[in-house]
């Protein structure tokens, strides 16, 4: 309802002042991706530049900052900055998906991923809730010195399956490039699935009995909180600071595509 009201308000404002709105502002309003009713949507187009000032989501940081910035062609994005093993997340509270089944989507550019310490582990999307203590991490990854390389992997922590990141060599990270990430969480078979730039990667999947943790069932929580941003868990990182830019975040009952 919040998004519907925001869209209605924006439409009314545009309609009332169409003759006097500068073309840049009108274009910015049309360019945003939050044009229909979704469980959650943030394209950063209607936020003031600088530190976040919105009632639609919260901020969870430690040694990190979130800043709304203007990117190319006036598009507004969220700049996530952290130092060493800090964190900076946009937090969606009071989330609820019908049947506890939902899709997520975001566009993402990461300046540089960690190459130290060995097994440096990072999370970009985390979902938590009730009924299961699993902290579900559909989008995250790890530096694997044995390959070597840095790879995406579905993971979890805090629950019976333990602390695991099922990184896959089929999903190497790409630095300094805008990519589209989609994920699905489905309570039906406790499935987590991931698409990168619209292409499914079946290896980036977890289900009740197929996951990277202890040999016990993986049970998704009834999700009420989704965090999107960056956290790295070990100190003494290379590089010493991390910068990424996120845009077009959406949580939806159906897959949105890129
Ligand atoms: Ca935007």
C-alpha cells in the first residue's frame, strides 16, 4: 500500500504541475523502475541525495555508510561503502510474502572484491524471519585461495545447517560492471535460486536436502526482514575498503526479470 500511495502521490504531483515541471524532473520520474505494485520497491529516484531519508526502509551499518548518489544520465543509485569487515545494509522491515514465496531483483556494480584474507566471505542479500533460525544469504560469495578466485554462492548461518557458503566456480564475480541479480525464496521445498543477468545458474541453488551445510534439513524462515548491501566477516581485508552501487531493488510475488 505504501508504494501504491507513493506512486499515486507522485502521479498527482506530476499531473498538477505538468506544465511547470522541468523536463529533467519529468524524465527522472518516468525512468524509475517502481511503476507497479510490488512487495517492496526502491529505485532511489525520489530520494534526496546524500544520507538516506525515507520511511520505506531502515539502515543497518557498522564501519559503513549508505549514500544516495547521482549516476550516469541523472539516474540515482545507492552507494554502499564499508571499511575492512564493516557492514552497510538497506533493511526492509515488516516484510511479508504470500505463502512465504518471493522473488528479488537488484542491479549491482562492485568496485573490487576481497583477495585477502583467505576465504574472505561477503554477503549482499540476507533474509531472516520466524519459524527457523536460518539466516539465509541468497546473494553472497567467498574468496577461494585454492582455485584461486572469487565466486558467488548461496549460503546461510545461525541455524541447524550451520555456517556455509556454497560458492561455485561456475559463478565467478565480475568487478566494476553493472549486473542484474535475481533470487527466489520458496517455502514449498525451502528452495533458494539465483539468476545473473537473466540467466539461471542451477548450481546457485539450495533446497531442503541439497545445500552446503550440516546434513540436516534446511528450513527457510517465514521471512519478515530482508537486508541488501554489503557485509564482510573477517578483518584485515585487501582492499581495505569496499564500494558498490545498487539500483532498481524490487521484491515481488512473481519474477520481474532484468
Ligand atoms: Ca535509480
